[in-house]
């Protein structure tokens, strides 16, 4: 069997805000067709910036990919307009402003892609999120966090993505809701053959869903590997448990601490 093709290749990108603030440096990632890839890390690590660079939305934040390249299915996409990248099949579910709050659920879904194809695509969205059917006439501003996340992913599906980028799937949601979303994304990946890149602060959630993960800290990738490998990696376990001798540490501190234990302990 042929190895799955590389659908996304991020090569040593640097992202700069307002032409002066470097938020991401030397970040490289490879995503194969059909994979679920997680980007992990604490607040401010650069996960959202990386995802917005891939989707083209950094331009709207007065930022740019100032070095390196991003290729989607062999086409260079860094610093292209978000609508161009979306049209190529790369669709972002953003962390904030996920839905149009003053529009109903049905209007949100149709707004994702106005035009002839939107009705048949909307049917796909309702098929995967049947809870949204009874909420069709409700204004999105009145939805719960979980319903909002479903609507955001459903609206992204209307755009017929090949590569779905999800920024913070689980943030602020109850474990039961997160478990349901994980199941739904697995189904969507299996049945629609989507490739998914997921940004998560919650490593447990991310590594349950993902095949492969990258860990970011201070704008750089500090570790990557299969989800199995990351789950059993001692540094990651300590890092994400977050407490070593009662003190919260970052990944580098944990590494240093482990090294010193190897030497002296
Ligand atoms: P979080 O989970 O908190 O969103 P993150 O890993 O997604 O964290 P980013 O939001 O990508 O991290 O932020 C990375 C760095 O870029 C941070 O230092 C942040 O302050 C900076 N940054 C983000 N957005 C902007 C902006 N619009 N202008 C200037 N700096 C920014």
C-alpha cells in the first residue's frame, strides 16, 4: 500500500506581529492525508498563531509569515488571503468569534457558504450534528458552549474542507461534551476522509484524538512524536501533570529536573 501523501508541510516558519513581535520561530510540521495531528502547549506557546498562519488568518491580526514556507497539497500558501486558503480546502474553526451571535443556527450554517451548494452541504452538517436540527431557529448568542462548538464545526463542514483546523476544541467545555465532540470528529474523519489539525491545551483530550502530536513552547516546537509515544513520554507526563515537587514548571524545567535526577538521583 502507498504511504499517505503529505497534505500540509510547514517549513521553518517565523511569524511576526506588527512587524516587530516574533511569536513563532523555526516551526516545522508535516501532516499526512487522513491524520489527526495535535499541537500542544501552554498559554502563549504559539499554537493559535501557527494555526492562523496555516489558514491565512494571521493577516487579519496584522501579522505575517516572515520566514519559511507553508505548502498545502504542493501549493505555497503562506501569507495568502484566508478566503483563498479556505477555497483550497483548508478551513479554520477559530478559538474566538466562532459563530455569528445575532444569526440563528440555520442562518449561521447557510452563511458559511452562500450559494447553490450550501443546501446540500448544510445537510451534511446537520447529519453529523443532529442536535442542531432542533436548535435551527435559535440565535447563536443563546447557545451553550458545547452547542456553539458544534455549530462552529458544522459551519466549517459546509465549506467542504479537506483539512480542518480546530483551535481549542475542549476549552471551557464539560468532559461529557468534549467526549461527544471527540467521537463526532473521529466519525467525520473516518466517513468524510478529513485530515484534522487540532490545537489543545488539554493534552489528555488531544492525545486521545490525535495520531501524532507536536509540543510547542515559547514559539518553538520542543518535541514531536506519535500520540502513543507522547502519552508514555516521561517528560510529557510530568510536564502535563504540571507539578514537580509542588511547583508548576515548564517543559524545559522538567527536562532539566529529570536530567539532574538522572545524574544525582
Ligand atoms: P493560547 O492558548 O493562550 O491562545 P497560544 O499557544 O495559542 O496560547 P498564541 O496565541 O499563538 O499562543 O500567542 C503566541 C505569542 O504571540 C504570545 O506571546 C502572544 O502574546 C503573541 N501574540 C498573539 N497575538 C498577538 C497579537 N495580535 N499581537 C501581538 N502579539 C500577539
